[in-house]
C-alpha cells in the first residue's frame, strides 16, 4: 500500500481539484476565518491555496517564508484597496477525502481511496480550492477535466518557477576511486559507476521511478542529452536510433546492477537520502535539491554537472526541468479574487525564484562564487530545454513508457522492440484513443 501512495500520492493531489471542498476543508476555512478576523461582523473573502506538493515549501524554510510573506503582502495590498481577503493553505488527511477521490477516475486513485483507512496518519494531501499549484505536466489533463480556469492563463501555459535537472555526483567517492573530473560521456559514466559500486552497499546511480515524474526526471534526461525529440508535431518520434541507443545504455546500467535496487518503486526522497548517505554516487535531481544536499553533505563533498552525452557526440543536447505553476479553479466561489492572487504570484516570481533555489529561470544574475549555483547558471545559459510534452496527456504516455521499460529491464524485450512498442502505443493516445 505504501508503494501505491508513493506512486500515486502526487496524482491524488491534482485529482482532488475536482472536489468542492469536503467537510474537513469547510471546518478548516471556518477556523481560519475566525483566526484571521474575529472582530469583523462581515468575514473577509478566504482564498484557499493548495500547492502541488505540500512539502514543496514546508520542508524548505526560505521557501516557506517567501510564500508566507507574499500571502501577507497580498492581503495587505488588497485590504488597502478595500477588499478584505485572507489566504490560507488547504490541508486534509487522506481518509477525509477518500470518498471524493474514489469517484474521480484517474488511474490509481480508487486503489488509494479503498485503503485510505489503512494509511490514515501516514501523511497529508493538498485540498484544491481557489488557487491551485500544479506541475506543468498536469496542465493539459486539468484543462480537459475542467479543473483549471483556462480563460485566465492556460491558452498558452507558462511556468511560474522552473528547476533544471542536473547530474549530482559525490566528489569524495570519485576522488578516492581516482577520478578528478565528472563523466562527460556514457562510456565514462559506465566506467565510473563500475569502479565505485560495491556489492550490496553502494551503487553507481539512484533512480526514483515510483513517482509520476520518475520517467521524466530519471529516464528521459538521458534521451534528451542525445538530442532526441520524443514527440514532434504531436506525433511520437521514439522509434529512432538515438532512443534505441539510449535504452541500450540504460539496460546496461540495469543488467550490470549499477542502479540502486527497488528503483521502480522508489520515491524522490529515497533517491536523495541514498545519495546523501553515499549508497549511490550519482543521481539526476533538480537544482532545487542543491540546498537540501549541501545542508547534509556540506559544499565540498558533492557537485553538479550536465547529463553525460553519447560518446563522440557533437550534436545538440536538450536539458529538462521540473516546472511549477499556479492555476485558478473555475469552481471557485471567489474567482476574481483568486485571479488577483494568481497574478500577484506571477508578478513576484523573482522573489520566489530566489527563495526557492533556482537560478535557471532567468530571473537571477550569475551567483558569484557559489560553487554549485554558479555551475547551474553556466549550464543554463547555454541549455536548450526539452519541451516535448507541453499540452499533451502525460499520464497515459508515462504509463505506457513505464510498462515497456519494465519489460526491457526484465529481459522480455530489446531496446528496438521497446521503442517500436512505445511508438505504436503513443500514436494511439495522441490520435485520441487510449
């Protein structure tokens, strides 16, 4: 059950956008109104803001402070204009929203809902209300389901924040193995991973394919680094030599036992912890994770670099990023105020970018002598970002790729047959089938 929660927990957050605030949320808002404005006869408009991962801000003090600061600034500014508005963050226990989640119909939600009582207390999920923080990969699905106000922003979705994906490496372990530079190509990466792996105690790289972003963050960066464009003009372009070669490389990593075990069920926090503890020497992670890693490892024990490319590769490479934005719930009873708050967040993107740890969004100058962010900035200014899945139905495309990758890693398929199967099945989805 825990594996299901790891895999589908983020999806549940978005699926709940279809609900109109369960009883638990009503209690939460009522309490918030009382706390914010006890003496007023007419309570203020209360906007509920739910971001796509509850721990996105809460586990990061500068990020949390920045969000709280902006919420208060918005309340003060709007109050000066005569509109009393309070902003709160909606949270509810899994069990409180299981019944609403069960009827949504997004893959995996019913399974989570059926067993919600078994995991009560295991964590919280965001209740979506007036303003919704979402991963850009989910935008098209949310528009299709009528969960976001596409008239406000989503005729052409743009990110509020963007975090570049990079290769993190353990400097100490590589140095002990005789390597003074990070790997630049796939052969070097394989050789490094072989040299530093220790049976049953250390692996070359960690992956977190248990997350709905796992394929996007841990598999596709290798394909994009080889110049692959996976979807072109709304048509799959998977069954090509670059992708076949990339899958051959990934299959070699798996077959040689160089990937930390359990990666198909692992979550991103496990991947981070494995890297910090030295169980893995490499990982692909967001620039946003630099602060967390340096807090636990210090500045000198790790570094970041771009994703290694194929041997002797001289073509263009694409980089990927995790992108986060805000949307307005069209079912909001305070839709005009919700639009005001969403616009306010966009107007203050530079502050959020600074506080949440990103220099690749284009809002910051080169960060001086910082050993990590200066590298990110240098990589970002020359990077061409992958944009294959903008506006496309990510959920079925990801599930198809995952299924075929499992078959490849199990030895039931070849890289060539895998790309052919993905090409065929993606075409059905993109043509409007399932």
